[in-house]
């Protein structure tokens, strides 16, 4: 689990930096963002999602669904438009009988 945690922190740091860079570019250039930066963000997110899901699976296997939900909600800033993330959040809420 520690290796996943370290890997997750690295990905989150990278995603935060890219998010900040993209936000700065949007403000400076009136919303005109480089396709390269968006592509880099998407590829970074695609590398982060499997790490997040592997971490969540540890808690899922122990039936600790509340912790899985907390993990997913911590990643909402980066993952809210990612289909895999949304599907897993919905499934977690369904298992807990929570409407979201």
C-alpha cells in the first residue's frame, strides 16, 4: 500500500502543477490553452486513475466503502470528467445506498 501511496502523491503533484499551469494560461491568454498541455494533463490523468483504483480496491476488498468514497472525493478536482472515475464513484454510492 505504501508504494501505491507514494505513486499516488507523485501523480497528484504532477496533476496539480499541470492544473495550475493550465489555469494560468487561461487567465493570461483569455482561455486559449495549448493542446500539448491538455494532452499532457489527459495522459497524466490516465496514468493516475489505475493507481487510484488500485488503492481503492484495497479498501473495497475489506468492505470499507466509506474510505473508498473519501478517496474518490479527494480526487474530484482532477477526475470529475473521467468516465472510469465516475463509474466507480457511482458504484460505491450504490453499494452504500447513497444517492449522489
